C-alpha cells in the first residue's frame, strides 16, 4: 500500500511534454535556417563533430530527470507495517439499478447520477461499517465485495453507467440473491439498500425479499424518479441523438413504479424512501444505522508509512548528471568505427 503526500506537484509534469514540444520546434527552426545557409551535404563537412542523435539522447535524459524529481516532490510513501484494528459496525450492500430507464432526466442530472450521489453521501456518513456494491439491470453483477475501503467504493460508483450490464430489465430478485452471498457473518446486522425506479421488474422480487428476511437482511428501497415520468435519452459521447421509441414509433415514457419497492421493504421490516429528497434519504438511513446493534470485528490496515522520495530524487539526480556528461559532439572512437559508412574513403 502506498500514499502520495503532496499530489499537487503532479501538475509540474506538464513541463515534460512542453519541453519535447520546444525541442522539436527548435529543431525544425534550426533545420530551416541551416538549409538557407548551405545544403546538408556541405554542412556535414563543415560541422564534422556534431552528433545527430545525441541532442535527442540529452532530451530523453533531462525528461527522465524531471520525471523522477517531480515524483520525488510528491513524497510517495510505502506502507511498512500491518496491524489489526477493531471496529464496530454493520454490513451494508448497495444495489444500484443501471437499466436504461435510469438515464431518464426527470430528476437532475439523471436518475442514475442521482442514485450514485445518494450512495456517495450515505458512505460519507458511515463510521466503521462495511460496504459492498452491486449493479443490476436484466442481471446482477458484483462490483465491490464487502470492505471498509470507502475510497474504492466511490471509485466504482464514478465508473457506473447504464452500459455496465448488457441485458436490460430490472432484476431486483437477482440483486437480492447476489446480496445474500455478500453477507459472510451471521451475527452482524445486514442491510441491503436498493436504489431503483422500479420499472420492468421481475415478479419474483417480493418472494426473494421474503427469503432475505429469513436470513436476517433488512431492505431499504429508495425510489428514484417521478410518477409523471420522462423519456429515455439516447446519448453517445455525451451528445443527445434522440429518445427511445417503442415498436410503433412512439416515444417511451418511463415512470417511477414504487409498488414493488414498497413491498420488498415491507416484508423485511425495512422502509421505502422517496429518493428525490437526498437529505431525507441520508438522514433516515444514518438514523436507522445508529439504532442498530453493531458488532465488533477486526480489519487490517497499514499503520506505518515510510517516505520513499529519496529514491526518486536519487534517480533524478543520476539522469541529470548523465545529461551534463553527455556532450552534443560525436564520440570519437565510435565515429572511427564508421558503422554506417559516414566517412568517405
């Protein structure tokens, strides 16, 4: 495990491509001026010791030097000591609907983006609880197993989109089934938070919720979308190309269907929550978790990190010394070998 203490210095890396750009612009200008002075054959005779490839070697060396020196400035740290830490919490799995209907924009910026932001805000309010993430549409797929790594959870959330699952539908039953496999501790409180518009759901969802209740899982369902509904946009590279149409050519309007979402929450002694008010969702789930018994469990983490900047600075200085030592004129012994018949006989 590693840490970057001063990531702000990475901005200095822009100096490297700028250096290369300046080099090639300068070479172009030099070649143009030299051609105005004399042809290339005559120049080779006038400037006999100037190397054609060493300026590029020097550019490469100074670039490597800058790269290592800048990375050294960020002060990378490496974890050197693992220790066990006792935590108290519950296990929470988030099942996020990524079907195409979640691209509807009746809630800003879209249903799916709203769901992702809700999960992120809930995570921000957690203490020592463990989280897991599932994405589902026509099928359910595991994205993040049970973990205390909240940062990893947010990375997976950012990359979540409606193209993640190819088969369409709203397989809440599959999501509940998959969530059952996430909970690996019988004695800990198990929470499943389902975020969906409830459209095109499987009829098996309520039966699966009843089975989950027997396994001690409480479901909080969060409805994303409005009863009025909205069309499903078709986008490519962020550009709108139109809206999804049915077989008759009519624009499809997707609505929030909270009936099933309410039922699956009810049979597990959970609750349905209107997802349009982010503050209410976060507060309700946070309050519900505070009232639950939390089990003590052990996790491991790096407790000591050692600075590694010195190795990068050393490498940077090494390439800088090489840059200084390499001269732009030809190496005499190499020139005498006449490997490419440069010398006339």
